[in-house]
C-alpha cells in the first residue's frame, strides 16, 4: 500500500467521522443542515481522492470488495435532497 493511498484512506475515514458527528449534532438540535452538507462534501471529496489512488493499485477480487455502507447512505441522501 502506497503512502498516498494510506493518506487517502485516513482522510476518507476522518470525513466519515465528521459526517457522523454532524448528523448526531443535528439530531440533538445542536447543529443545522449546513454542517451536514459540508460534511457530505468532505466525504465526497475524500472518496474521489481515495478512488483515484485505489485505481492505481491492483483491485481485490470482486468477492473481497466491500463498498462502505456510509458511502451508499450519503449517495442516497444526496439523491433524496
């Protein structure tokens, strides 16, 4: 695994954590929708960066791939909004 791929993975995970925090804060009334929208944008940017580096590395066999459930959730959120 290259250092760039490791950084991309770390950035993606951090963006997912920030998204979860934004959603939880909004559920508690401590945040507004703008924080969630910004978090979604960060997840999308980190995901694009991660895909760019994953494309450069060999892909695992199809049975071993595991799309992050959170990414699917975010995509569905964007489609609904």
